[in-house]
C-alpha cells in the first residue's frame, strides 16, 4: 500500500486529504480509509514545523524526507520508499512588470 505526499510552495498553509482507489475519489479522507483499501493523498502547502512533526509521527514517515522539505532550495522530485511515495511539486510563479511608454 503506497501513500502519496505532495508538497507545493504557495503563500498560505493548507492541507487537503483525498483517498482514492479503482472505484473513485473520496474527499477529506483519513488514515482510517487505508484499512478499507484506499490510497491516501495528502497535499500540504507551506507546512509549519509542528505540522511536519505531527505528520511524520502519525504516518511513521522517514526523517530524511522531512529534511528535504525543510531545505530552502527545493527541486521537484519523487522518492519511492518502502510503503509510500513522497513527491515534491513546485508551482511556477511569474512576476509581471508593467512597462510604461
């Protein structure tokens, strides 16, 4: 059973959980859904240190994964670990300039 974690960089902290299986999606999923054969996607954006600690403890996640999250310079990546996938996805944000003639 693999769990998928996605980290995106945005301005505010948000956490969304979605469970999925071959039958479809279930919004606001939880760890309990894993026992029913669902896979769990946790989308956590700009997590606080306490949120990361709680997530690591709740799901017994590898501490090296959280070292990657804490690094200031991130790059998109996916790591396949024993019983879950860990993915960092970065948003591209463009700064616009107004040119006055």
